[in-house]
């Protein structure tokens, strides 16, 4: 439609939302569908956090807040970065947005000009390249490999940097692969960036608290303090505290950048929901044992899913360090034929035939920029995951 902005032609709708929608439609028609597409914890928000929100309403905390967030929350964010990441930020160096997504959007909006490049390792969270494109800049995707656990390699980063590179976006643990970088793996990348002073790091630490076993989470500004002045460390309460619907994300970084993001947000949504901000104060300052309890549950589910998928013909599934996703390869099934005579040519064919035949909804890897793979979100009950994996095994066994 000629009336619509040119920028829209550069953007694709979210494949993950599309899969959830298709699964809902099939369910509505009476099909028995197990949806493993959604990127949100299945747990409820903890009671103490809900109560903090109710108390905020009762106290009348229902008015506009400062654009960057209520002072209590910015203080709690600065304290969180010190306590959990060893990072020194003043409350003025923090900003609260309506979800992590808005933080990303505002950071990119505040910094990108047409022609600027943003390096995004693939597979990536679907929104990164689209937000960069909406800001009129150029996403530069750099493919990783399953052999390297889907982690960006220093030499590939070096080769992708040009004089126009403005940001490197890192996301660990990753959506969609669950991969998280160790301290030395981060150091290899920050060493490259030390040589290129024009490149900043936008690190999306949304899944920080969901790492399993002995893995120790580290964030780039902590690993390489020399990059502190060009790192925006983004995080939020959505995943760790089961608060996806409350829409609170936050970041900390150099004051000038935070002020620029404040300006963008001030002409857009202003402050995030006052009630949600008070809930987030309780999330960050209150008891944290909920996180450990959920981590143990997620780890059990991860191990179940990885083990059952690796028993499916033609599927190979690495064990990721964190998040609640696995990203198995279906390369072994490309070229095979379903009982109804359809040839599986791509990972998109694989997921659509799987949904048709067995009612299991997963997201194709090409939507995340690297295939042939698919993403499973294991943020659902063990019983449903087991049933889904049995169906996947049966589907794979049916291919010839
Ligand atoms: C990697 C990553 N970053 C950011 C977000 C957005 O988080 P929020 O719901 O707080 O906007 C998500 C949500 O799916 C995500 O997976």
C-alpha cells in the first residue's frame, strides 16, 4: 500500500508470534496441539512481586513517572549490577523501559544513522535485524556453527567489522540456541573490539539467571572493563521473574547514551507503567530463591528434551548452557519424504509437516537466520515435553 512508510518494507513480522498464532488456530479447530513456540516461562509471577504491585495501586502510585523510571527502581537496578555483575553504575546511568524490547529499540534509535552497520551473530533473536532495519541502518549477520556451539568466533567478528560498524549485539544465554559464552570466550571477542574504538557492544543479558550446572554467567563490561565506556548492558525482569506481561526492561551504560535514550523514550511512551515499576523494585530487591527453584526445574526439562531429541532419527541436539531453548539440527532429514508424499526440503518444511502430522508447534531455524534447525522452547510441563518429544520421534521415524 503506497500510503505506508518505506521502512515497513524492510521489516518482517515475527516468526515466533506467527507460529504461536498458527498453533492457537489449529487448537481452536479442535486439533490436539502442543505448542513449544512461546518464549516465556510457564510459571506465575511470585506472590511477593504481585503484592508489591497491589500495594502500589493502594498507595496511589498510579501517576506518570519520570521517563527513565522511578528513583527506587533505578537505585535497585544499580544495586543489582553491583551485586550480581560487579559493575559500578550510578542510578543516573540506568534507564527503565517498557520491556527489554523498548530498551533495545531506543538504544538503536538514539544511535543509528542510515548506512551504519550493526553486527548480529546468527542465529539471532528475531527482533534484532528488524529493529536495526526499522532504524534505517544495516544489519550485518555473521553465521556461527553448531560445531562452535553457535558462538561467534573472534576471527569472524574481526572480518565483519568495517569503518561503518557501530554496534555488536551479543545475547547470552541466547534466544534461540541457549548458548552462553564463558569468560574466555567473551574475552576473545572483547580483545577484537579493543582494536576498533568505533564499535560499541549492546549486550542482551535477558536470560542471565537461567544458566545451568557449573556454568558461571559473565557480562562483557565485567570481563573487559576497558570497554565499560562503550557497552550498554541490557536486562529485564521478564524471563527471570516470570514477568513477561508486566513489560519492564532496563539497561545501564554511559551517561550520554542513557540521556539520549531518555529523550527518545520521552517523545514516545514516557515512563513505563508505574505499577509494574514498583513490582520490579520488589523483584530486584526482594527474595531471590524463586530463581534457584525455577532453574532446577528448567535444567531437568532441558536434560529430558536434549536426551529424547537425540534419540530421534536424523536429529542432532547440542546441550546448551542456558535460557529455555534448544536448537537441534534437522539436517539429517532434509531430502526425506513424509508418508503423505511431501519432500522435506527445508527446516520450514520440517516444522510445518511436524505440525500437520503430529500437532507439535516449533519454530524453524531459518527464521533465526541459521538452519536447517528448529527451536524448541521448553518452558512448559515435563509431561507435555515428553509427549511432544515422543511425537517428534514418531514423525522422524515415519520419514523415508
Ligand atoms: C533475547 C531477548 N531479548 C529481549 C527480549 C524482550 O524482552 P521483553 O519481553 O522484556 O521485551 C526477549 C523476549 O523474548 C528475548 O528473547
